[in-house]
C-alpha cells in the first residue's frame, strides 16, 4: 500500500508540474499578439480580443503536440475582424486557428491564410476552423492571390465560409512541390464555399490540388462534406492536378462548372451530389481526364451543361501528351451512379478536335478516345425522353457498358449493349433528390474487379447484402437533408441574412439626383419626377440601384456635360445599375457608361431598358481588367454616337474577356460610327466557355462607316453567339459579322440591305496559350 500511495503522489506532482499547465493569454494589439506567439509553448491558448484588427500580418510559428496544440482563437467567434491588408501564415506543428473573420480588405501577400512561413518552415498537423473570408479581394481582378494555400502535411481546413472571390487565382490551392508537401493527407472538410462570380477567363477555380508541373506526384488530399453554392468562377469548380485525391460526400449546388480530374491520376469521386437548374446550361457534373479514377455512388440532378460542362464528360486525350495538356482516359470505373433529368448525361469523346488540324499543331489535337473504361450498375431516369442520353463526339469502342438501365419514356436513341431500357419509377426523397420507388425488377448488379470495395452507397448504407444498382441501395431511405446549411461552415455565421426592403427616392432636381445616388442604400430605386437633369461630373455607381422616370410615358432627360473622356455613369466594383425609361444625352466627347480605368477588383452589371442614348463618344467603354456578368440593352435607341459597345480591352490573348453575357434585344442602332458592338476574347484556351452574346430583334441603320476592320458586330473569339431576327440597313461595312463555326456561333432570320454579309468560318486561328 505504501508503494501505491507513493505512486499516486508522484502522478499528482507530475500532472501539476509547470510543463503540463496550459496557459491562456489575452492580447489586444499586434505587438502583444506577436509577443504571445514568440512565447507560446505546447498547450498555450492565445485569445485575440473582439474588435477590428487592421493591417495585421500574423506569423503564427509555434510547436504544439497532438494532445496539447497551440491555439490562436477569437475571444468570440466572428467578433475578431481582420481588415485592411491583413493575413495569416502558420508554421510549426499542431497549431489551431479558430473564429477569425477576414473582410473589408485584401491580403498584402500571395494568400490570406497559408500553411507555411517559407520553404523551410511549413505547418504540419495544423488546423484552421470556424473562420470566414468574404469579399477579400485584390484591388484589380488580374492581380493573383489565393485565399487559402496549403503546404506541409496533415493540415485541415474545416467549418469555414468563403465567398465572393473575384480576382485571379483559385480560392483554395494545395501546393505539393518538395518532399515535405507530397503525400500530405490534407483535409478540406465541412466548409461552405459560397458564391464566386464568373471571372471572365481561366484561373478562377474554387479548389485546385497541385499544378501541371507536379501532377504526377501523390497528394492524397481529402475534400469531403463541403457545400459548393453557385461557385461560378470558371469551368472547373475543383481542379485535381495530382494523384490519389478523394472527393467524398460534397454538394455542388447550382455551380456553373464541374469537378475535373484535370491532371494526375487515381482519384476517388464518391457520394457527391450535383444539383442543377432548368434555366442554366452551364452547370456541369464530373469531367474525367487521365488514368485510374473511380467514380461511384454519385447523384446528378437537373444538369443541362454540354461538352466541358456535361453531367459526365469523358474527354479525348492528346497522343503523347505533354504533362500540362490532356492525358488519355484509361482504366476508369464509373459505377453505381444515378442521373435524373439530365440532358445527354453521358458525353464521351468530349474535346475531340481532329477537324481543327489545319489551324492547330499536332500537340493540341485530342484524338485519343477513352479506353479500358468500365461503366456499370448506373441508372438514368428521364421524366421527358432524351434523344441523346449518350452523346458521342468520337468512338466509344473503348467503353465497356455493364448492367446499366435507363427509363427514357419510350423515346428512341442510339443505344449500346449494356444499357437496358426499362420501365421504373422514382420517388422524391427530398427537394432535388429522387430515388427508385423499388429495386429495379429482375436486374442484377454487375460484379467487377474490386467492386467489393464499393462497400457503401450514396447515403452510407451497406452494399454487402441485396446490392442494388444506382447510387442508393435502399428502398426506404432516410432523407440526407443536404440543403441544411447548418451542416457546413461556421455556426456563428449566417450566409443568407435578411435583406432590407428597397426604398424609393423621388428627386426633382439635379442636385437631388446626385445626392440620392451618393446616399441611397443597396437596392434602392430613384424616381425622376422632372423633365430635365443636368449633370456635370460622373455619377459613381458602387451598389445596386435602379434609376427610372417617375412617369415612364414621359421620359426624363439627363444631359451630361462632364469633361471629355469621362462617363455620365461611372461603374465601380459591385456597382449594379438598371436604367428605365430615360433619355441620356452627352456632349459628343464624353461617355454614357464606363468602368474604372483601374482598381476594378469586383465585377459590375448594367441594364438599360426602354431608353434613348445619344451624342456620346462611347455608349459603353469597358477598360482593361474590368468585368461584368451581365450587360443588357433592351428596347433602347442608341443614336449619333461615335462608338457603341466596346468590350475588347482584354487584348493579351490569354483567354480573358470583359463581360460574361452581353444581350442586345429589340434595340435600334442609328448613326453609330464604329465599334457598334466590339466583343473580344483572344487566345486558344479550350476550357474557356464564354463569353455569351445575344443580338435579337434589333435594327442597325447607317452605322459602322468608320469601322477599320469592316465588321459591324465584332465577336472574335467569343464562344457563344446568337444573332437572329435582326434588320441591317445601309451599313457601310464589308461584313455584318464573322462567326466561329467550330463553336456555338449562329445566325438566323436576319434581313440584310446594303450591309455586307454574315460569314461563318469553321476554324478561326487563335494564339496558343500553352
């Protein structure tokens, strides 16, 4: 007993010794924070006091242990707000960061949060959790940064919310250069990736794992249980560019892009949801390039994307491809997945471009079709029949189809052996989720090599017994509640706060108009009650505003006599302007609308309806590095202007362009001398799928006389063009338009009188980017 008593006394002394006593340090400024980090030991907790921390560069270097990490946290989660030029860099072992909020600023470095200090000091076994980064953008969209940058090993980013990134660069990137960064087993889990607006060109992924030069290296990164909401930055929401990555149980909700195995091999894509929308042709699913991927237990609903944004795209590869181009699809398994109401759900041979061999070098010709690829135990259900559930862009001979079924509502299509037509029904489990009403009768799942390793279904049910085809192996499943946003991101942050009702401001004078624009809240409406308003300097638009005549039958006139080269309406970042039933008149030397010449860190939008615009040097001038998601002119007269709509400043031929969507509907252009519509995207970047031009029901008269290139509507490099039901009269040009036949450019039902012609050229030469 004496020895037991001595042992107990020894354990008490050890556990109460200074080395095992955790400490908490409260800091209220950058100096105290830096000092606390310098003195931190295993078990130390550093608490940042609530409030605004401006221009703080945190260098969190410390060494904890698995049981006693070093923690840096907010006094109250979400109440420590890092603004201005602030960032956070971690280096060491077993570090935890909790509850920080980055907003109203931008990083002074290459990233907002990064898991390394320098090449010699990386973070391992460290965690960033419960944080928010929102609208924390560089001053100009071409300036690149990352919001989260991984290096080291065994790091975790979880329960965070990130939204609003508009400048160049992925939102999150994992770098794997160097042995200390490969086989990293990082985890990106339980996050809410909120809306990311389109950038207008490449390099706007939400997550990128590795890069082209390291794409043959193993990363072993897990991306799981995240919610991707309207992540529209570019065609690749997730770009996997390394080996052995896993993507499990994520929800992709109305995000205009795809999960893409861009470079690298042997990825697992299991148990993910891809939810689309009827009104969007840009929402995709999974696009496969490379070797050895397993795509299992995924659910696809209401997807209408094509080619690079297909519900499932198996790409053609390039023969002897360079490491940064397209490796042939080989040895891929696509099994136990479900597609419901998806347009052409299986698109095979995507990117085949043998017909462009006259304008592209052999190193860019994607001629190698998928081979040794198995598609088994999948379900396709269409509530309305689809004439092309399998879209063939090239040979599909390398695909082995086994035990797949489709209900196509008796609509015929070019079928294949291994895809059986059957009559079965689906029940709605919850919003957007449909499952078979019962086991598909008399249909046995194919047992392929290592299929026993597909042990669970989409909802986590075992597949060990009575294994069914499709994503769900249960005739009475429990709803997964994938739209419950409390499952993702930090508990303290509300991603969808209530918006205040817009207020109406009635203005009777020019001074009142200027004041109302300066002081209005986001979403307000300004009503013009007088006949005439004289404006002498640009009206700054930096929020959502509607300006319209109080009496739409009597259009108010705004006369702008500001300096030459200045706009009546200056479109700033986040400016969204809608003009209705107005007349806008210039001096002949100034502009109606223009972006800022620089510092356009976020996009703007412009809509003009039922209005008249005259006597400007430019109707719209979009400067370099500015970008708009939507510019629309509808039922509007544009008369006696030197230039029309110029969106052609991105002339570096790197796949960039000035607007995602340009719509001209039911308008009249008269005596517009040049650049009537000038919309340009340069550079051969096959994964860029914009811009988008619609010109419908409009009339063009006596315009284009000063056009140097002799083309009235200039659309060079724009991917989607629809020119239809228009009238062109007495326009002194050689061509109304030169369209790109290899892309989605079309014209129909146009009337041309003394206005040249519309030519469709199948292949346009473009500058190679790679």
